[in-house]
C-alpha cells in the first residue's frame, strides 16, 4: 500500500531515510500553550495541572497522551516542558530493548525534567517493569552480573515526569496505564482550528498571498489533522508559485490537490477504492473486512489502521456486528452506481475503538 500518500497522517520519509516532512513540521511546531491551537479541554486541564505543580515546586504527574497520528502529541510534550521551564529527553518504545537502556537518561534527568517516550505501547515488557519503580518511587534497580552472582543496586533518580504518547492506548498494559496520573485523548481538529493553524503556518513559511478561501479549502481536505494540513499547504504553495502567481485561493487549492488525487473532503484514490469496493462488489455490505481486503489485494490490518479511522469519523463507513458497511453519505459522495448497505443490527464500533476512555 502506498505509504507516501499525501493525506497520510504519519510523517513522509524520503528514500535516503530523511524526512523533509518532519523537518518542515518541526519548524511549524507551536512552542507554548498560547501558540497551541485547539484541544481546548485538554489544554485547560493541562494548564491547571502545570500551574499547580509549578506553584508546589513538584514535578508534573506522569502524563499519557493518546490519539490518532499527527494531532500534536509530540508537540504537546515539548510545549509542556516549555511551560514548566524544564528539559525533554526523547526516546521511543521500539528504540528501547533492555531496561538498562534507560539508566543513562533517567540518571541525567534534573528535578522536573521530562522523559518523553513515543509509541509507548511498543515498549518491551522488560523495559516496562524497569520503569515502574522509576515512575513510582524515582528509583531504578540496576542488575549487576547475571546468574549465580546476580544482584541489583538501587539508584535514586530525581523526580521527573514521564510523558508517554501512543496511537493505540488499548494496547497498553493496565499496570503501565494505571501509573499515569494524567491521561488525555487528543481529538481530530475542527475546521476553524485547522484554519488558524494554516494561517500561522503560512506566516512562518513566508507565503505571500494566502486567501481565507484557500486556507479554508485546505482545512476541509486535512482530515482533522494538523500534520496533513501543513503538508497540503506546502503542496498548494508549490502549485500556486508555478501556476497561479503565488495566489492560494479555493480554486487554486482545488486544482493543486486534484493533481494529488485528493478530493474536497480529503479522500484520496485509495479511500475511494475501498469505499467503492464495498459499494459495488459487495452491494454496500455489511461485509467482512478480510473479504474486501482480499478483493483489493491489500492487507486487512493496514486498511483498518490507515484507511478506516477517518472514514468512520466522517460517517462514510459503519462497523456493524456483521461487518463493514457503506453509509448513504458515503455512497452519495462516490456518485451513481455505488450502493449503501443495509443492516438492522446496531453499530458496534466507532473511530475510537481500541482507545480507552478517561
Ligand atoms: N495544536 C497545534 N497547533 C499548531 N500546529 C500543530 C498543533 N498540533 C500539531 N501541529 C502541527 O502538526 C505537526 C504534527 O504534530 P506532532 O508531530 O506533534 O504529532 P503527533 O501527534 O506526535 O504525531 P505522531 O503520532 O505521528 O507522532 C507538528 O509539526 C505541528 O506543525
Ligand atoms: Mg509524534
């Protein structure tokens, strides 16, 4: 499956392993709470926790951020550190093989510093167990020798804040989950929020003629995701520069993104092919995911993780007890010859399946 889709919520990597996308996003990252757009409830609760911790002189409680990719979890970790006036050490679940991989980082942390672990659901169990005493008592047990001579030494570390980020909170073990004092879910962004993010990014990118209608057109195609919004903005900017004298209005955006196969709701060829398969080959469903995947010659897991969350979110797809179903809104979007499904059983799934609720 094409992983370099322009509407992918994950950073796009180039062939040499670099990521121009991630670099550009880095420059566009808000640095303070004041610059962080949207997620108001979360920000409100987090600001209170930050202020309270600061005034007591404590480290902030451990914080778990969960939600779909590209919504600003990593950004938020840095924003929290900036607000606390502390430093961030970053690592990720898959990068940690043994518990002792963390000894260096943990002992270097100053009071109140942040240890950011991305993709924390992919932490090996050995590392997880190593982290528990660090999270609870700011103590690490380092094994010396193995076998008969095995013993451990305890090292104290300074009170720190672990910020864990995950797209799959459902995969977190419950002992780990329960050790986070704060847990927040990031939601897809509303269009006005995406428009202000785009407005800010246009300024940072030095875009000269961003029309309100153009930014609104990009926001509508961004699937509620700032990372996608910023990427589409760069595509529109290139197109505008070469074909439209730098002007970014709705007509220019529409032409620019049509070239990329992105329609007015932010669906690309692959999304439409998936919906169309259900709506034509399977008469709208309900149909099992495996059957659709086999027909399309795609991997079922990838469809579930990559295509479905947004299609469920906008109500084009329904998950029922008996399988996937194209909704009438979805069928209308694809046009004549595509049928919506019919199913009497109540829907049993939403885009947030697999995430736990607060
Ligand atoms: N609230 C926001 N305001 C402005 N820009 C934002 C906001 N949230 C995210 N962004 C932009 O979106 C980009 C992606 O955000 P970030 O890398 O933090 O996402 P993420 O949730 O960590 O994604 P992943 O799960 O893929 O790691 C950032 O570089 C930033 O430019
Ligand atoms: Mg991230």
